[in-house]
C-alpha cells in the first residue's frame, strides 16, 4: 500500500487517482472532527478542508505527517466557520469559548447510551481547543507530539492540556442535570466512554 507521502507526490505530479485515494483514506477522520462541533454544515466544512488541501498541497513540506497537516487545515476551517456564524461576538477565544457558548445547537451525533450522550454534551461545554485535544487523542489516537502540530503548541503544553481538559470534562459532567447512575458510570470510566464515541460517529456517518 502506498504511503501518504507517496500518494501526495503522485498527486502533485498530476495523478488524480492518487489524490482521490489520499482523500478516501482520511475522509472518516475529518468527518469525525466536525461531527460534535457543528450541527448543520458538516459536509460543507469537510469540502472546505479538502479544498484547502488541494490549494495548498504544493506548500506542504513534509515536516509533519500528512494527517496532522490535514487536521490543522480542518481546525482552521472550523474557526473560520465560527467567525462567519457568530459575527456578533467580538472575539472567539478557543481556549475559553466552548461550542455550547456559541449557541446550544444540536450535535450531529446521536448516541444510544446515556453515558455517551452525557459525555458528548460535556465535551461541547469545554473550550474548543480542549475539546479538539481530547477528541483527537481518544478518537484518532494522536500522540502529544502530533497534537502539538495540529494545535501549534509545544508537546509539553499538550500534555498539560490533556490533563486540564479531562478535569474540565469531569466538572462539566457534574454540572449537567443527569441521573445519578449514568453520571457515576460516566465519571468512573471517562476514557473508556470517550473511546467508545468513535463508534457512535462511525455509525452516524454510515446511517
């Protein structure tokens, strides 16, 4: 199987099939990235991300993996979307502002388990950059170094941010009006429930 870089080089050389193969390989991950952050417009943001990749492919110098580069573009498109959709807000700070702060629009995801529904909502109530950190960490299996590339911060900062994000999720869970047992179950295994949400995203996309 060709590597991402091999496909990228072939694509740059005019091989459209290589470009399509590269997009197909990473489509699911980009789809997951947007699913719990915007209600409507997920498909548009996916298209914008891949269009940005097409437009900037010759500038990519392979200093990081293609995947981290693509998620960096996705993050940029997400923030551009927030600015377009919330012009009335003077400033959106991704280290302070949550998806919920920008309006309690419904997530594009529907989970069956109460614990999963609680966690999806809690993730939407923490600052966006922290939400991105945890979702890429649990759903995409990204390392601290890879997350640092996507979020443009040092690896050590990412490790601190992961710990902080977990604490914020716990606090958000406690603030939600939840039944005692689902809340207890979610708090007891946040990491396990977080990883299980990847399956929820996959099921939603395929439905």
